[in-house]
């Protein structure tokens, strides 16, 4: 479960993820931004609101939804930092997640595959 595995998964998804942040008032904020690797961190553009949120609450999530019906979402939790007009995310934990096939929608059935754990 190393960073190389996470890099492979990000490459496999190959499309623009969502960056999830929390406002100083506790409101969720989601933006669709392109990301790239800069060393061991993911970087992408940070608008005014995203930058404010990352400055207030440094924990962020990068989410790639499934690219096929019944597929996995790639979820990367990390520490965000604003650098000019960029947000830099240091991954701390990543997993592939989906509802367990055949799971009762009223139950907490899920299918998770760990990808990275710092």
C-alpha cells in the first residue's frame, strides 16, 4: 500500500476529480479541479473559496467517482496547503470504495480496498 499504488490508481482514473473542503462555518464545498503530481503531493488550482477553506481547515478529500456502473470511487484523504493560486494535497490515506454488491441500501454494507496509508 505505497504511494506508487496510489499513483497507478490516479493514472487509471484519468479524469478530473472533486476536491472537498470545509468552510470556516462548517459548510462543505466541492469543486471539480484538474490535479497533477508534484513529488509526493497532488496539486491543482485553488479558487478564492477553496483557498479560504483550506487555510481554515487543512484536512481535505480528493474524490474520483466511479467510471463505470457498480465501480469503485477513489477517495484520497490528505492535508491541504495553499501555495499562491495552487492547493497542494499531501495524501495520508486512500481507498477504493463502493457499496457492497447486493447490499441492502438501509444497511451499512460497503466494499473497500485500501490503496495507501501514510
